[in-house]
């Protein structure tokens, strides 16, 4: 639940701030939200597996 709220909050904060600052802050909050989402669904090692798959492409 926290991850989903962070993702939505990151998008909204990024749009509210606008510009490069909004992009940077929004991206950081969204990445943190995705981390909590993956952790909640896949357990402790899910983030590592997704990270490895991303860079193996």
C-alpha cells in the first residue's frame, strides 16, 4: 500500500513542481515507491531479481 501511494505521490509532486526539479524529485519518489511495491509482492530478493533482469536485456 505504501509503495502505491509513493508512486502516485511522486507523479503528483513531480507535476506540481514542474521542470527539472519536478522530474528529479518525482523520479526519486516513484523509484522508492516501486521498491516498496516489489518488496511487498515478491519478498526480500525480488528487487535484486528485477534489477538483474533489467540489466541483462
